C-alpha cells in the first residue's frame, strides 16, 4: 500500500469478529490451559458433523461444543455425495475419509435444518430464478429427494413440502454415507454410528431420524437419540505402536496413545 494512505477502517462486521477473538482469548484460551495444551498434540474428536454452510446453523454454537470435540464438514445443504473414487478432487468425501480413517470418529451426524436455501435450490432447480454456476449441480447429488417430492409441490403446501424435503435430504445423505466402504465397515464392526438430525430453528427444536428412512422424532432433553444406523459403543483406546519406519502413533509413559496429527 502506498505510504501515507491509511488502511481502510474495518467494517462493523469485521470489528465484531476481532472483538470476538479478543473475548475468546481472554475468556477461554487463557483460562483453560489444560484443554489447549492437550490440543497442541492433535485432535481426537469422537463426533463428525456434516452441516449446512448456512450462517444460522453453526454446530459448535448449537451444541455448545468445545474446541476438539467436533470434526465439522460444512457445505451447501449438508449433503453427502455417494462413494465415487474417481480421483477427482472431492472435498466432502475427503473430509469424511479423514475423519473416519485418521481420526477414528465414533459418530457421524448429518445435520439438516429448516428454511434451507440449498434444499430449495434442489427442489426448484434454482433459487428464485437465479441459476448458479456450481450450486445447482452440487445439490443435484440429492436429486432423489426432488424425485420423491415431485408431484407433491403445490403453492398451498410449499412450506410443508420444503420441511419434508429438508428431512428427506438428511436421510439421502445418510444412505449415501453408507455407500462408503470404510463407513460401512465401521458400522458393521460396531465402532461407527450414523445419525440424522434436523434443527428447526424457527421452533428451536431438534429432531432425530429413527432409521435411514425416518421418521424423525423430537429429541428430549438429556436423552441422546439412538443412531439411525449402527451402534454407539464406547471408544476403545488406540493401539500402541512402537516406533518404526515412517510415522507411528506411540503411547506415552502412562500408556495413553498420542493423538493423530492434523491434516
Ligand atoms: Zn441450508
């Protein structure tokens, strides 16, 4: 930048972010040394959440999670593509693979939400007449939801169909998840459970799918819902690997396995 020209003043939105970081550093980072020291060694979250990019549905805020607790994947409409190992760059599939294979997550939650613009794009092939360059093709990976809803959509019941489609998209993503061999193997072995959750922020309600085909039931406070697929068993300790050629996951003196490294 040319000398003498002051940098532009931060907008109100950016100012709030910087102020928020200052509060985080003072109230959390500098107050919880044990947590942040432990996280220096790496992450070991038990839960992966696949959520929508929608700014109203931040999983860490909704569930009050601490750093290190959630491995979060966010994309338009919280969709999971089917297993397609075609050597093309696939961000969501890569994150799922890393979470399951490298981090050993025990639970995968697909988190849908009400008033999802991505699902609306899926239903209407666009959004309010706007054709997107990437969004339309992305949401098309859940085209079975549009097929399921076809014929049901009328102006009179459009809102009802939208809520049904949002939940159907969660179920479709769960079924797509089950097509990944390493996910299916984890479910079969009892070390991985799949959950379909739906956040209705208009009502402030959380619902959970009872199976890969529904229905959704309201989650009662204090009672974790059963998985839609698989069994949620307690995580066993990681096997201790002795040092050898290449990177090894080793145990410390207390027998606690070292955490996997960051991607
Ligand atoms: Zn959404």
